[in-house]
């Protein structure tokens, strides 16, 4: 009998150098053995030194991708990445309400590691109002946590309060990714506020490297892949944290500056 594949979707921008965005998501889906599909919202012209141009897809084209995918496939889980502006957010939110596309992982992509902006300033409110209530899990990094909560989150207590604020806005589970900007730190701890109101910590050693393009995409894509398989939030986050760590820990030589992470090694080393 033919094997029925588990379909996982990324709704994201493509980064031409393959380090981040849709390409990193598809690498991650493949490595976690789910069938990956890509609904394109935007494309950026980038390499390991930066992003030099970006184009947003017309909303009518994004709508068409939602319609044709839902006509033909049963999607088990999805993640969102670069959504660019409030018109794209409105389109994505309307379709996530219209179609049942399984579990929803919201990765609030705002800025790249080089400091290039991937979401308009006037789109945060739409993100909070229209998308947060639909999320099974949201995965903000340290910078995005401050932007979305409007709070300064330095201590663990403050991070807990910030996570509770995001959960009250509608996200069922909130994963507050840890800081990794201090060369002297020994660990990176991500804090999950789960649906049951409990906090869980996921800790790995800190790796002092500039080759971390696509870490956030990889983490959220693996969470989506594992949720698509029917695993729990906690098990999915644990696998995603382990996978992303292995991918950072085995550097590969691609490009001259802020390189990508290693999905090949992570595939072999993550259970
Ligand atoms: N230098 C690092 N050493 C170890 N883990 C890291 C490092 N950088 C990021 N991570 C981990 O990678 C995952 C993605 O986090 P992050 O890089 O903050 O996301 P983003 O790409 O959205 O900024 C998290 O689990 C985080 O803990
Ligand atoms: C098109 C696109 N989407 C998302 C990211 C975020 O990348 P990261 O995972 O490093 O935060 C990116 N750099 N480019």
C-alpha cells in the first residue's frame, strides 16, 4: 500500500541564499521527514552579507495559493514566516479562519540577523489582533518579545509576565526564545508558557558563532513538523530545540559572513 505522507506547510518569504525563510523551512521539513509545501508571500535578494532587495507577492496571488492548496491537500500543520505588511497579514488571517489547515505555528518575523526589516511598522497591530488568536504556538525572539508586548523583558520574572501577556492576546502556547548576544554566556534558555499555565525551560549550551542565519525559521519549522505528526507541544519544542542546536553546532562553509546552519548534521543527530 502507498504510504500516506504528512503534509506541513510554510507560509513565508524566500531568501535567495537558502539560509533562512522558506528554504530553511523546507530543509527542516525534509530532515524531519514530513512532506513540505511552500506558500510564497515575498522574496528577498540576499546573501551572507545582507539583504539587498525585497518584493512582496500580490495579495491575489497569495489568495490563489491558499485556494489551490486547500482544493487538493489535507494540511496537518503550518508555520508562518515573513508576512511583510498588513495586507498580507489580513489575507493570511482570513484564510486561516476559512480553511482548516491543522496546527498553527506563528513565527513573528520582524527583522533579520543583519538588521533588515521584514515586517512594516504599521503591521504589528494587525499581527496581534488577527493572527495571535489563531496560534497554537507563537515563537518570538528576544527583540520580537519587546516589540509585541511593548514591555522591557530582561529578568526571568519579566519574561514570564511578557509570555502571559501574549497568551492573553490569544496564543495558546508562547515560546520566549532566549537571548544569545553575550559572548560570555554559557547557555541559551528558551521559556515555554504552555496552555496549562505552566512554564517549561529548554536549555542548551551557547555557541559563539555568527553562522546562525535561519535558526528561528528552523526552530518553528521543526515544531510544525512534529505537531503535524501528532506530537505534543512540549515534545515538539524539545525536538526543535535539539535539532536547531545540532544545526548550529556543526558549522558548514557557505558564504563569507553570516552563514547558514547545518540541517544535514541535525538530521543525523536529532532523535
Ligand atoms: N548562539 C546560539 N547558541 C545556542 N543556541 C542558539 C544560539 N542562537 C540561537 N539559538 C537557539 O536557536 C533557536 C532560535 O532562536 P533565535 O536565533 O533567537 O531566533 P530568531 O532567528 O527568530 O532570532 C532558539 O532555540 C535559540 O535558543
Ligand atoms: C525571507 C526571510 N524570512 C525569515 C527570515 C528570518 O531568519 P531567522 O530564522 O534567522 O530569524 C529571513 N532572514 N528571511
